[in-house]
């Protein structure tokens, strides 16, 4: 039972943390500027999220998979908008 509760908490917190990239993407879109965004930082976030996603898929761990699908979408959104509004 504790494992199921922990899995739920890990998934919830992972999703909440991964959603943190979307306000940044929205801010870039709204301002039409990404001058203060580090593409190196978001490249590292994106690469790391892809690796974690692959790890989660390999282990068949849904909490990791869900969390990092959202993270990859969020980090790629920031990178694409940052490149568009450079």
C-alpha cells in the first residue's frame, strides 16, 4: 500500500515540477522575446528529460514516463519559442 501511495505522490510531484516549464514558454510567447533564456540550460533540461523518459520506458515505470513526457514537451516548447523569438 505504501508503494502505491509513494508512486502516486512521485507522479503528482513530477507532473507539477514538469509543468513548471510551461509558464516560461507562455512568457516568451506573450512578450515575443527570449533574450534572457539560456538555450544551453534548456538543451540540458531537454536532453536529461529524454534520457529519463527512455529510462522510465525501459523499466516500464508509469510515474517516470508520465512525468518526463510532460517535461520533454515543456522544455521543447521553451526551446522552440526561444529560437523563434531570438
